[in-house]
C-alpha cells in the first residue's frame, strides 16, 4: 500500500517546493527588479527615515492636517501589517478634501485659496484617464502643507 502512494508523495514534495518556495522567490525577484519601490511598500522617506507609505492610510487628528478615511484594520487602526481589501487606502476624494479646506486653513493661519492650491497640486487624476475619481493622497498633501509653512 505504501509503495502505491510513493509517486503521489513525491509529486506532493515536488509541487510543495515549486509552488511554496521556487515560485514565490521568482516572483519576488522579478518584482524587486521591475518594481523595486512598489515591491518594498512604496515608502515615503524623509532624511533617511520612513514616514509612511503611498499605499497605506495613516491617522491624522490634528486640525492643521487633512484627515484620512476611517481604517478597517484591527487590532489598531491604520495597521499596515493587517491591511486587506476591506481597508481603504491613503486617498480621499477631492470633495472630501474640499470639506476640510476651511478647517486646515484656519488651523494653519493660511488663506483658503492657498490651501486649495496645495490640494490641487497634490491631486491625482483618474487612473488611465478614465478609471475612478480624482483623489488626494493625504500623507503627501499633509507633507506639502508642512513644507509650505517653512
């Protein structure tokens, strides 16, 4: 009986090595060569220190900052290690940003027009010109606001 199972066990071992080790290493290697920034988390770095990611939302609650959409990660919000399809990314709609402009302008003692121009400069258009809506990455927008205040 064991002899009849031997080919199946060999095939299981071969496929386990191929699909569990070889394939992930090949895909990771290709990603590191073709898309190194994305493959490494699309980190945003200031002075050799990672301050966030283009892909994962972050919490902002200070009135001088634009606020991200609510996070669906647990056990803590905006947890990049447990991000999934149900968690919304770091972008907000242009309409959601416009609702926050007055608060941010007041907190930073800036004109509404100046804040709106920074929002416009940090707005991404539709993907491929047709998919989705224009959006704003909250982290890059808040960083631009911080740099504008210097």
